[in-house]
């Protein structure tokens, strides 16, 4: 296990190693749902919640089930299955408990099952050798970072919708260019702390 | 060898545990049991499987709440009053409900899921709405993109409605369309024809129902329709009538005019029909006949872009311009509009500007 304060990992995951802007993970939903700030908040919160919970769950599954049985090489398959099952379970629960929350958050959940940022966070925590607390901090931070990026993107795209974009770049084209520029801007943070 | 079995066991075990958890959740958490839906203080009580939408469950029980969009929450027609149960108003409904309606517990029934016993109130005339099985007797091509479909009712054999109302046509699964849907169309037949109904349907590019009608539906096919729905019908009054329609919006007026002709009405009626060019005009012979039968009826077709070969002598310009030219003579008339939302909103603006009170304007918007 590596000796890094979980708070440092949390901070790094939000800013210096933003999973979306430095690893470019979770692009599909990032481009699809960033047209409106309101919807991007919904998806952002859903990602924060699911990422935090699945990194914790996957950490437990990995170290208490896969490692003792010597089956670490199955981690990809198991992580995907755990994420899918967890998201499904949460969807059923939210639908039962709160229809309002379901409409605001629940409709994004199926989108999250196949969001590669969720899978990426689980894989990174194992590769980087985080312990349980560090993993949860990392999952939460990566979620917050992802949400931050998509809300910022939605804000920019709402303004772009009212401006004159050259026709060949309209839509996904300009969005990808903006994502690139945002990613350059976030690289400015990387001088603050270096965490791998 | 033993490792293979261990890995299969562990991986299978993890999968199985998750599957069991989900199955249990589905059985115990997502199970809402049977719920009782009480309609109009005990007039009818339904027992339905919980978990489905209120609109879908009511339709399945033969109570046809009006809905033009088929439950997607985009038309705002399926309002019902929910006196008990139903949970909080959802964000998907708020844009369709006025604050007053929200206070009165009005909800969009397509968005309300049945999770508990409900007490609801619906207008009693909705019980009159029935589902009819019919057979297509005639499909007439009116223009390059408009067809007229006549349906003989088989079960029940007759319908009571007010001329100008609409019905919903059920589209079965066909081609790439994997789910049966229904869409609303104005009746173009008059209410004295009780054993047949008629619709005028314009082909909408990539429209599920219109494509089916135009390309798949054949004479002698069996179809299902439900209705009647809507509040669009000629009001009793002596005031002169201005009818404005575009495209397939002619449908309700065809029925209304035939109704008036049968009653030998002397009411003053002017029917403005907007089209792009000559090839979009239809039913001109019928209108000429009606002009002979009705002493005070006048049909005014207007083309917005007549083609050169049309040699068009009549009115030109958008229908709003043509109506606008009447000036303030229309102030004492009643107006009936049927067509696209854009056309209707523009016409209402012109009519009210020329002094017609909003209360004398009736319309049927295609959405």
C-alpha cells in the first residue's frame, strides 16, 4: 500500500488527475448529456454516488474474494458485473423510495452502467495500490472531478448554443475541441501535487 | 486442473450472489402488489398490478384518457385529478400543470406510477370513450402526401360523437417498429354517419403512424380506433363562422360543413384553406358542391407559393395574411382553427389583433 494522505488523493482526483480531462474517460455521456446545466448536475451527482460506492465495493470484492482465491486476473469481468448489478439495485431502490429523485437521478443510472470512468476508477485504485480509505477518497474525488468537468462543459455549451459556430464544427466537433482546451487548462493544476 | 474448478466456482459464485440479490430486490422491493384504483368515488373500482403507469393501466381496463403522444409526457392531455395517493408532482409534469391545477391535485396520468391504492376523478364522459374494431373500406389519395381513410365499424357497430372531435388510431407493430403505438387524428366524417368513421392523414416524413397508413395499410385491413376525444366542435350560435385550416386540418371542417348542409343551415361560414401550391389542394369539388347547398358558405383556398404552371387566380400569401386582409370585419365572428401549432398561434395573433375575443376562438392543434 502507498503512503499518501486520503485527502491528498481526494484533491488530486478532483483537480490534477481529473479522470475525465486527464484520462479522457467517460467521454460518451460527457458529450451526450452536457447540453444543459440542469441535466449535467443530475448525471454528475449520479456519477459521484456510483463511483464512490463501486470503488468501495470493488475494493472489498478484489481483496477479500479475488486475491484469496488467486483470481486477480478476472478483475475486469468481476468489476463490470459488480458495477452493473449495483447500479441496477440502486435504480430499483430509488424508484421505490423517491419518485422525484428517480426522475432527477434515476434516468441517468442505465447510462452510468456503461460509463468507462466508473470502471476506470476501480481499475486505477488497484493499479495504484490504494488501501480502502484511499480508494473511497479516490472514487469520491474522481466522481466530483467528473461532475465538475461536465457541469463546466454544460455551462460553456449553453453559451455556445447562442453563438455562431462554423457549420462543420457544430455539435460534437466543437465540444471535443472545448474538452481539449479544458484539459489543457486543468494541466495547469498538475504542478500543485503529483500523485500517481 | 483444480484451479480451473476453483476459479469457475468463485466467479460463478460471485455472479450467482449478485443475481440472487437482484432477483430478491425485483421480487420484494420492486413489487407493488395489487392496487385498487377508485374512480369518481366508487363509480368504478379497478384492481390492477402495481408498478405500471396510471394511463396505461386505465387504458388496459377500457377507460380511454385522452393522450395524443401515447404516454411520453409531451402532449399534456392525460390530466386526471388524483384525490389520494400518487406521490409528489414530478418535474416531468410541472410544465403541463398550472399552479392552480397543481393545487387541485391534477396530474399527468402517464407520469404517475401506481404504487399504492389511488382515488381518482375523471370527467364522466370519458366512460363513453370506447375502443372500436373496424375494417378499412376505402383509401383515397387526395394529394401527393394526403390520404383519406374510411373505416366501417364492426365492434361496436355505431359511434356517438360530436363532429370535429378526434379519435386515436392504433398502429400495430410493422417493419422496424417494434411497439404498438396510437396517434390522434380528427374525424372528417359528420356525426350523423354513425357506422363509419373517416380520417384525413398527411404523410409526415419518418412518422410512425402516417408511414404505416400511407405505405402499409390496405383496403379491407382490420384496424382499432378509440374515441371520441376532444372539445373541438361547432358551437351553437348565430355568429358568422370563420374556419381556417392547412394541410390535413381540413378534416374536422369537412364533417362540420356536411353537418350544416344536412341541417340546411343559413349560418354565414367562410372557410380559409392554406396550401403551398395547386398540388396541395384537395376536395375542391366537394367544397363547390357545399357552396351550392349552403347559401352563405364560401370556400377560400389560398396558395403561399403557387407554381407557375398553376396559373393561380385566387388568393395568394400565407393564410395569416389572407385572414389579416379581412381587417376588423371579423370582430363579431367565431373562429375555428385546425392545423399546425405554428399556423394556429399565428392566426390567433392576427384574429385577436383585429378585435376577436379569445373566447370566440376554438382550435385543434396538431402536435
